[in-house]
C-alpha cells in the first residue's frame, strides 16, 4: 500500500510538471514584458499635445534612446515615449528636440513604428510611418507598410493613423493602432489584449525604407484587457484549474497516507499488547 501511494503521488507530481511546462512553452513564445499599458481617454492624433484637455495624462511616460547600432548603444538620441490604450486603439507618442530639424538634410525626416506579432520575436512585419515631405510647412503623410524579407510593400488598405508637427526645435509624432481589429487584413499585425508585442521605433532622414533608417530601438508592450473584461485567457484559466485539481488530489492522497500510517500504528500496538 505504501509503495502504491508513493507511486501515485510521484505520478501526479510529474503530470503537474509536464502540464506546467507545456503552458510555459506557450508563454515563452512572447518576449519579456517591459511595461504594461493602462487605459485612458483617447487623444486626438494631430501632432499637437493639448495641455488644456491633458489628453495624454493617462499615458505611460518613458524616456528612451534611439541608436545607430543596437549592439553598441552609444551616441543615442533621447526621446520621450508616451503610450496608452483607449478603446479600441493603442496610442503612441514620440517627442524630442533636434537643432537641425529645419535644415535641408532633415526636410524629409520620418519616424516609424515597426510591429512584430506576439509570437514572432523580433521579426517585424508591419510598419506605421509618418513621413515628412516638407518640414518647414509641416507637410507629411501617414504610411502603412507590410514587410517581407526587409522589403517594404505599401498596404492595400490603410490601417491606423499618424500625425506630426514641428514647433521650433521640438517635433511630436503621434500614432494610433487598432487593437483586436477583426477587419484587419493579413498585411497588418493584429494587436490583441493580454499579449506582449515588440515594437521598433525607427527614425530617418530620407524616404527610403529600410536604408533610410539611421537610429532605432526596441521596446516590448503588454496590452492589458479593457476595464471590466476577463483578464485571463482560456489557457491561463485551465492552468489554474489543473493546478488546483492536481494539488488537491495530492493533498487528499497525502492525508489518506497519514491516516493509513496512523491506523497501521494502532494495529501494531494492539497486536503487541
């Protein structure tokens, strides 16, 4: 009886490890979460930060640097990066200063956001770009590209929105991207609540992609569920249920094992007496 009970406990423990490993493998397809994004009021995508309405008040505000070489992170350009969710979109703002924005060299500068699917690591296949044609007159275009083997193909259907505005030496770029857009085409990465996505912030001075990119950096964003929505995916819920059931079973067998030992001890004492 003792050997059978121990064998059952070992079997259940191994089963739990296997189930846990399976779920960990699924989750490891994503990348480490660098920060969560909360919900707030949707800002207007116009390249202007409206201080009167405080439209970006709920944003997660970071300061990052864009580098010419990500493997040797030096000589970076410091930018403010603001991120927030407001149904049904993800909003990203980049703001920074350059003394030579208005020079002919930067007249056609751009800032873009490349997106990799949640299980694709750093394989960026979607690009949202705000491209200036004339910075002195604030003329720009919002562009949407599908990337295949580093070649940029313009999407048939424009997805998301973007704007920019230069005031003095300060430039503001704003983007919005739909989350769980069931009408999104195969040319776009479909952003989903509860998943982590890699984004590459790119900056360049000529309207050529990707050769025009001069500096960049990569961030990971975890998209939260909307307030009031279920915060667990089915797999996570099943994981929790399996953990409860298996450990409850182990506990029951352990209690029964202790009970049998107690009964056996009493039986031995009775025989001796």
